[in-house]
C-alpha cells in the first residue's frame, strides 16, 4: 500500500527521452511552446517528433 501512495504522491508526470522528469506544469508548458511555434508558422514538431521527445511514464 505504501508503494501505491508513493506513486500517487510523485510529481513526475512524464519523462523526456533523455530521462529528464517533467511535472504536469512543465509538460503543459512544453506542449504550449510547440503549439505557439506552430501557430506563428515556425517549424514545430510533428506528432511523431513530439512523441519522440516526450514519453509518458
């Protein structure tokens, strides 16, 4: 039971491919940056490229 509580209390939502942990807020900021770059016509990430950068735990 303590292991389940430990997982639920963990602030890490996702990891980058390099292993850097991201909180929910950091993950949302990263996605917002991708969407803003796409909206202004800058080269952004395709879905497959974004998936390659961030993987869900």
